[in-house]
C-alpha cells in the first residue's frame, strides 16, 4: 500500500471554515489509513490579512476534532527557501525580474506543454494551449513586488520539500492546480496525485465564511460533538464504493473504508437536520 503524505494548508485570516475542516479530515484519513504522514501548514504569507488569533483557532479546532498532526510548518519561516529557488530560476533564465522587483516565470510554450496531471475525480488533465493563454502560465508571478511569494509558488515548493504525494482539496482549487503543476515541472518536483472535491453549498450557493453555519467555532460553542460533525463531514463529497448508506460512520469506521471510497465533484448541500441527527446518535453512543 502507498503511504500517503498529506497536508492541510489554511490561511489564518478568520474563523476556521466547515469546508476547511472537511478537507482536514479527508487528508487526515488518507494519511492515517495508509500509515503515512499528516502535515499542518499555516499559509501565512498574506501579511495584510494574517492574525495570530486565527492561528489559535486552527489549533483549537484541530484539537477539538482530535485530528493529530505529525508536523507543523509556517510559510513565514520559509521565505529564504522561496527566494532561493526563485533566484535559481532567474539565474537559469527560467524566470525574470520585472521592473517593480517581482519575479515572473519566463517559459516557452514547449516547456509548459510537457506538463500534465491526474485528478482522481476528473481524470488526466493536460495543460493545453487554451489554458496556457487564459491563465498566463508562461509568465505567472512567483515573488510579488513586496518580496512575498505567491500562494502558488510557496505551496508548490512546500509540497515538494515535504514529500506531499496526495493533495485533497475543494474544486475551487482546480484551476490553481494547473499553475502548481507548471511550477512543479519547472523546478523538477514530483507532481502529486490530486483529488478535487465538490464544495459545500448552502441555500444553493457556495458556503461563505460569513454564513452562520460555516464557522467551526460556532459548532464548538453550540455543543455539537466532534464525532457527530466528523461523521457529517464524511458524507459531504465522499461516498462508499459499495453504495452502503450507513446510519453512523465512526472515526474507526472511516479509517477502514476511506481509501476504498470515492470523491464527488458535484457540490454537497448543507443539511442542518442531518447534522443534528448524527450529533444525537454519537452522543447516545458515548453515553451507552
């Protein structure tokens, strides 16, 4: 069995979102079920929006959900690494320094077209000329004019350095993956397997941080059991290959069946009644 190294990479810019917690659980399951490694990476390079209170919330939620972590990394501690690789690309003429000090890729179409990646939900993805042009992949920014790395550059380097071989995240990152794969190809990194899972909708639209049901802190304050919400999150974008509709999915159940299941790319609608029902069942299980 392949041992998976996975990660959760939240930005500390507000309360931890239900969708982020779901992504954390899926990545934790992939690592634990395969005997691999689970990394928490704090993506804190947006200095205008980051705050330490949000970092504290991330750890609080992860502790509450009992998702143990093998390694914690902060991108703000790795700036020298990002700049070192950027400078190497400049020195080898794969990147160029703009007038404002930003560093951009400087690739030919042939270099970009060597790249393809696999999504376990949507299949093989080729970086075709239309995508190259629409996303401006040949000249994407690596280091911004303020000296901070872009999300795309830092994330790709981190995944390479930390040996991440399976990235599970929402479909809102699908387009980003083309950027990450081009960067990975340029710096000679192994390209992970990707799984892009359908987002969580509420009232037929994408759940946003402002929604009352989005904040994980609210569930803690309302007395929802962590096992109940883990069970509920398991059902949002994942299903058993056998098609069995289990009345409950405990953490131990999830570890046994996760790798044999499948992700869905379609959005999942938030169902508060379903969450409440699962919460009651898990609380009764604890008492019994």
